[in-house]
C-alpha cells in the first residue's frame, strides 16, 4: 500500500508540474525593442517621406501607434541615463534619480522591470545598450554584449563637415572604430543575438521577456556605404525651423561646450546639417533591416503567434531643428519618440493620439503578463487606451526637465518652455504650430494661456518633487 501511495503521489506531482508548465507557457512572450536617439520623425510611417523604414512601418501597420509619446528629460547631458532609469524602475524622473542610491535594496526586493517579469515565471534576456547603474547581468538571467552609453568616438567625428571638400570622416570607414569595434556593426550583433536567443527560447517551457537595445542611431552615426548611398544629399531636406544659431543656446546648456552640439560646426550651415541628417537616416535604415531580420525569425519559428512586440526609443534628437543638433532641449523633436505596440490581441493599423510617456511601456508589459502593478510604479499601462476602455490619457499634461536650465509643460494644444538662466519663457500653440516656430509668450491674446501653463507647471513640479525653484528667476510668476 505504501508503494502504491508513493506511486500515485509521484504521478500527481508530475501532472501538477505539467499543468504549471502549460500555464506558464500560455502567458504571452514580451519582445521589447529600444532605439537610441530616434526621434518620432525617424520613421517613414510617422510622416517623414525621406526616411526609409519598411520594417518599422510594418510594425506600425500591424498594431497600435502612440503618436505623442514623450520622455521626461534628464538630470545630466546623457539623457538616455534618466530615460532608461525611469523605464527599468517605473519611477518619474526625479524619483528615478533618487532611487539610484537604493538599487541594491531594489534588486533584493525584485523591483526592477526584469525581476518583476522573472518572478512572474518569465525567462529574461538582455542585449545591447544598458547604461543603468545596476549591472545588467545581475538582474537579467541571460545577457550578451552589454554596450556602453555610446560607441567610442574620435576627434574626426566632430565639428564637421566644414565644407563639401571635408571628407575626412565617412560613416562606412571602419578605421574609426565606434560601431565597427569588434569587427561587426553593433546593430547587426543585436540582430544576431536576438535570433540566437529566439532559437533557445522556442525550446523552453517558459515565456520570454527580451530587452533588445540598439545603440543606433546614436552618434557616431556609422553604417555600411550602401545605406548612406540610399540618401543622396540632394534628396535630404533641411528642417523648416532650421537656424544657424539658437539664440538661447548658451544659457540652456546647448552651446559649443556640450558634446552633442559639437558634432556640427558653429554657426550651423545647411550643408553640414544635410550631411548629419543623411548619416542619421542611413543608420536608422540599417537598424530597420536588423529589426526586419528579428521579426522574420520570430515568424519563422511560430513564436509570433504568442508574442507582444513593443518598439520605442529613449528620446529624440534635433539634427538641425532650431539650430540644435543634440537632445538636451524641450522641443518635440528631442522629447518625442515613436511607440508601437503589436500582438495577438492588439488592433491593427490604429493610432492613439493622446499624450503618453514612453516609460508606460513597462507597466503595459506587466499588464500583458497578468502582473499586478506595484504601488511604487508611477507610469501607467497603455492597454486601457489600446482597448478603448479609456478615451483620455492618464496625464493631462506632459512634464519635461533638463538639469536646472530648462523646464517644460505641454497640453494637447499648448506648450510652455521655461529657461531660468535666460529668464525667458516660450509659449507655442503646438496644435497649429507643431514645428514650434511662433513664440506667443508676449502676445496679450495668449496671456491667460500663459498663466494657465504656469499653474500647470507648478503643479507638475510638486508631483515630480522637482528640485528646481523657479521663483528666484521669475518672482512675479512662480
């Protein structure tokens, strides 16, 4: 009898184990693809006819696009640090900065994105750019080729081109290292790693959470020559809001001393901006090809049927808008990014135009995985908006900050940018002036709009625990 009881018990354990495995596998896979420095204008399907992105376009057509997706800014020149800290911890910008000192305790308590997924039964994988002050291999189960904030650059990549005759730097020259370090372009390595892991994951009983982080299209914007040749300079436009010099560049921290701004000569020239945009588009198209490889393999293995794909970027980039080249500013070209959500229950080829934050991606994946969102996560799932269970964003305004030199608040219709050191306030009707060219701050017809935006910014600063007091700079307004 004892032997019979043990045999029955063993069979029950086996059946229970199999049931648990089936339940785990029924959870959807999550594939997150992250670009670096890719503005919302860097996708053909989002309205830029010049850039070639057939695979990103296919993602847009296969799911839901959030057309007004924003990053909150950052606490140093490397905006990607703050963006990724917010994404992986779920905390608003200044709370994310404060949390850096608590990373060991957060790891122990399973409070990082990857650990939340792992503790819910997911197998976690990361490759590419990390740039968070917690070792990737300490919070992901599988890690390959962790990259730094940017590929190593060289002096030849800066203050160029001086003229059409200045051809010292060419994006396809492997001698300068950068993306070519190691012998294969880093974007191609991310593609290879993703395909390798998909082959492993199809043999596993567990669902996967993949974090694929390209360094592209961050500078040095290098790609094979055939991609650069796809963009003849005569076909590359200078932005409509192009300026030779941004009038407030020095007081907002975007002068010649900022590394990103040193990439092109001061004052800007139309020729130099066209060359930088040519190289920007080329590395985006090269990355798009790698995304296509990953998507094709996902389909070949049949894993696409139970996989949700989320694509975005850590922030945008100026590349010539307003006389700026970098991302350390509050204009939409630098704050706003693409965001696509694709998957089995996601509507196809639909848009949601309400304002959201890119870091909502983290809460969205928890929602998809059936994980209850912890109270400390401040961002929100996009699923109610995707399912049309909600018609308005969880954020009546979008908040933006860059160190102690810039602040921003944006509604669906208006945006206000504040420059404390310059003691300057800009107001734009972004509904009718999306390129933010017509400052209305001194227009008496918009006095009430300005007062309302100031009130909204004050409220946002309180919510965010913003360390900057604007009262000394604008005693009559703040």
